[in-house]
């Protein structure tokens, strides 16, 4: 029996047994592997220590600060290197990291313990930054090269980011895997949208740095006849508008469960995602969740869109080229007056999630990767 340890940031363990309220999306296959008798699967959740209670942790905290400054990557040694965590790690055959930031701090373990294999879900690993210091420009690429050489598999959830990695590090091609994000289809279809007259509710959801929050704050002014539901923690200063309902929402902080979220999807005629240009697959989970419930998605075109050859405009999704308010307003009004097109894209979207972006399909691919590295 292979011992698999998933390593997550905070916020998952408290939700894991509440499968009526939360989807399995952000566990990257843990539930299904855990039900497989071939694996002994556990979760290690890393909690931040805001105050170091021991001299040992205080020293690690200083190391974190120094390395973060020198390499311009986040390190969290003081959150990880405690006795309880080592007990979980030492007997593992495979460590699966939910993001690269967590994996950075496990680098010494991965480097010097060759018996432990590793898989990392990429979350902006190769994002390019401007205005780096000279020493950061030197040290960052050196560390990333050693880190990439050490980890067994990197799983990219967006095709553009995957292709960028292949060009930048062609010598590590065998380590790079493209595996598009998948959602818990059975959960999201419980509140599947019913065929009915199109309403005027528009939904926006998002907290990551690649959403265009300034745009979403202003867009409702150009569509006064529509009601906007904006679920985000990132919009702090905004003018109150009659047609806007701001709702605090953050998955990791537990402000809203997925069952509540699915109702917002199913009650809206359209989910909109204005995304800044990035190679990261921003908006991916929201788009797939919305499509699974039957609510079409309108998203801005950007370099990191996860699979451009699969998602076809006016067939399974709606694309728009830029951030011109009048053009977004014109297109939204046009869609609202075309129930046949909305229904077609809705049904095609549901089928696409079921047949290609379903978590059960995702897990079979994770299993194959585990077999290749162990």
C-alpha cells in the first residue's frame, strides 16, 4: 500500500467531512484516492505561526525573511519544520503539494531524502516579475533550476503556463505535465439550472490578483437594468450602487460554503470573469463550476486561458477581447435577449464538464502519475 500525503495550506480539514456543503474541487483527488485500497492517503495542513514561541521557530522565521528577500520567492520554514509534521512526512512514499509555495519550504527534505517522491501543482511558479534587484535576478533562476531538478513531477493546470515552462526549461520536459483543473461534477449539478425565462442577474466571483477589480466596480454603471452579485474579498472601496449586491466570499476562510455558492450560480443568467492578461489559468475553477450548474460564462481573452482549442466562443463559452465598458454592456444585453443561444451554450457547457473536466477523470490521471514515479 503506497503512502500518499497531500500537503495543503489552511482551510481544508475543517471542510473535508462536510461533503453536503463543500465540493471536492480543491482537494485535487484526495477523496477518490482515499477510497482506493491501493493507497494510504493522509492530509498534512500547514498553519501559519504568527508568533514564534520558541527560539528554534524564531530562527527559522528569520531564515524565511532572508530567503524571501534574496530569492523573491515565499518560504515558510517556521510553519513547517515542527515535530508533528515530520512524523507525517517521514513514512510517506509520495508528497503531493497543492501549490509551489508550500513545496519551496520542503526543498531540503526532497533534496536529501531520495526515497520520498514529489508532485507539485503549479500556481504561478514561473511568473515573471519586473523591477527585481540584481541579486534576485541572479539567485532566483539558480534556485528554481535546482528546485525543478529536485521535484519529480510538476502539474500545470493551464496549457499556456505549461508551454511556457517547456520553452524556458526544455531539459526538464519529462517532469512537466499538463492536466487541466477539474470540478466535482456530481456536486455542482445538484443545483443545476432549470430551463426558464432568462433573468437579469449577473454574477462575478473572485479573489486572486489577476481579476480586474477596477473594471468590475465600474461595469454595473453601464448596465443599470441588470442586477449584479459580486462575491469577493478584494473590493474594499466602492460606491454603493442600487443594482449591485456585494457579498463577502473566500473559500479558504469559509465565509461561504459551496452549496450556497451553487445557488448564486444557478440563479444567475451569466457569470462574468474580467481577467488581466497573465499566463496563469485564472478564473478556471469559477468558470468550470458555473458551467457545471448550467450558467454560461463570459470571460476576457488572456494568454493563460487553460485550453483555447477546447472552449469555443458561442458554443461552450463567451469570449471578449478587451476591457471596454460599452462593448461588454452591448454583448451582455445581446446575450440576455437571445435565450436560444444561452440555452445552447448552457447545455454544451454541462456536457463539456461532465465528459472532460470531471474530477473522476482527473483522478485517474493522478493515479497514473503516482505509478510512474514510485
